[in-house]
C-alpha cells in the first residue's frame, strides 16, 4: 500500500523568497506524481505533473523527482500572498488512475 | 469549457438520514472519482469509475456509501444512513483517462448532526 508523507506540516515564507515543499513515497514503481494546491473552501488546482526523474517547470512552480530516494519536491519561485494555501502531493500508480495524497503542507506567504 | 460541478455546495443532515451528492464531470472525460477530505485522514478515495464501470468501491466505505454513474455526464454518491463521523468535504474529480490529470470540483461540505 503506497504511503505518501509531506513535510513540513506548515511553512511561512516571506514574499519573494523561495518556498520549498517535500514529499516522500514508499513505492518507487509509481509513475505519475502531481502537486495540487487548495485554497480555503475551494477545490484542488493542479500545479505540476512529473513523470520521470529530473525537473519539470510550470511557470513559478518547479517539481523535482528522484525515484531512487523516493522523493519529490515542489519549489515556488517569488511566492506572493495569493499563493497562501494547502499544497498536496499526489502519487498515482501508472494507468490505474487512483491518486494517493499526502496530508498536505500549509503554506503562508508574509507580505 | 465547464469544469467539474458539484451540488449542493453545503448540506446539513440529521443522523440516520439519507443524503445524495451530485457530480457532473468535465465533458468528454471517461474517469470519475469520489474522494472524502477530513482534517485527520486527509483525502481518501471512495469510488472510481472508468467509462461508467465501477473500478473501485472504496473498501472500508462500502457499507453505507454507494456511488453510481447512470450516464457519462452524471454521478451520485449516496450515504445511507448518515452518521456524525461522515461530516467532511466530499470531492468529485474527473480525467480523460487513468493516467491523465484529475480535475476537481469545488466539493460538498457535509455536516451530520
């Protein structure tokens, strides 16, 4: 059974400084990794999807995947107060469609 | 293009009642998912449909939770009978295929008294 852990639980970063979030998983055969963002009382918004080791950039959001270390991270460049939200890491077994989510990191951006 | 829609957005039920939550996936998407989100457990998969066929019925949620997909553009999640521990946000998501991005609706916030 895939287990997904996120760290830290919460993070406060000043506006403009880099924000880095971490996610570890237990089963390295998973193929697809996605980062979602959830603002209060709203649905989930997909930020970045990454399928192979290395780096994937989508605007100010960059994901890094290292299967050997069972680790995927998200870096937010020049974060703004509107980026304050809960960030969720999701791991998907190839072609099964099921997502296993981490518990989330609550990110706060101070002006 | 319309995203995933869910109704109602909020629901209050008495213990023992039957409630039905509704979801309309993105047009053209073949896969539909129901999740439950709580502060303690986080996001948990309840049910998963592929081309209207039930692929997963959520294991521990089987006894009082029933999801149905009567056509490709509409799904329901019935909880019968409701219990206070069912208080949570219920999220619906859809994707084109199993390995494509899942797009989520705004959720239904359920409170069971």
